[in-house]
């Protein structure tokens, strides 16, 4: 039976890079909101992702604009491991969009969610695709989610991703459970009131 459990982050390897320069996520940060541009100005990468107890979500992308600059490449990488302390239902959905203006190089996109039941790897993303799945996260297991966009040199290429992995909020489930119990109790009380109001059959002595 799936319950509600908060997401605990086990490792966080989010990063972006453009040309030889890169920016990793600051240690311990739940929000990673950053962008970087190569020194030549021909490659950019960005990411805006958030890790919270009830969901992991965000977006990222990369863009290159030169066919001749060897530094015109980039990456936006989301790679996080997480766990839960009770069986927990989840939903995972998002989309990838890629583009290539010339074919000397290209764009590589990858999505993978690995849980105790196996690996979810939609694709290929050629040029774009949406994806969705759901299941149960099990305690005692480190799940990982990896999403990235790579743009290679000499290709004038790029792409974007967005995604949400969500679990029910424990407080919300508690409220729903309390509401269901209240409705059930009210229903039972209503039934008893109706029974109490029913006319009783006349006694034989009164007939």
C-alpha cells in the first residue's frame, strides 16, 4: 500500500557548461538557477531546477551558434539520486525539444529514471518528444534521475528539457483521509437519524 513520504536527496550532480567553462550546483542547494556563456559567445547553457520534499522539477537547455568555433559546445545536466522512507506513489512527466541547423555535429538528449522496478528510458528525441510514467517508489533504495542535453561543436544545435517528478504531499493525504473519515461518519450518523425517524409499527394492542 503506497503511503506519503518526503523525498530525501542522496546525491546532487547538477551542472551546466558552455565551451571550456562550467558551473556546478552549489553544495546543499535545493534551487539551481544558473546560466553560462562560452568566452567566444557562441555557446550558452542554462538550468532552473528545484529539489523539494514533494517534487523534483525544472527545465534546462543549451544553444550553439557557430559552425567554425571549436568551443561552440555545451551541456545542461540534471543528475540526482533520491530515496523515500515508505512505499510512495509517484508521477514523472516532461518533454524534450532539440534542433540542429547543420549536420556536422548534433544534439544528444537523454532521459532516464531508475527505480527499484527498473529503468524508464524514453526516446529517441528526434527532434522532440513528451514522456510520462508513474509507479511506486520503495524505501531502502537509491533512485536516480538523469536528464541532459548535449550540443556538439560545428553544428549550430541545441535543445531544451522540462520535467516534474511528484509524490503526494503527506499533509494533503492526511487531509484527504480526514475528510473521507468525516464523510463516512456523517453518513453513518445520517443513516441512524433516518432509522430513528421511521414510524414504528403499531402494537397489536393498539389495533
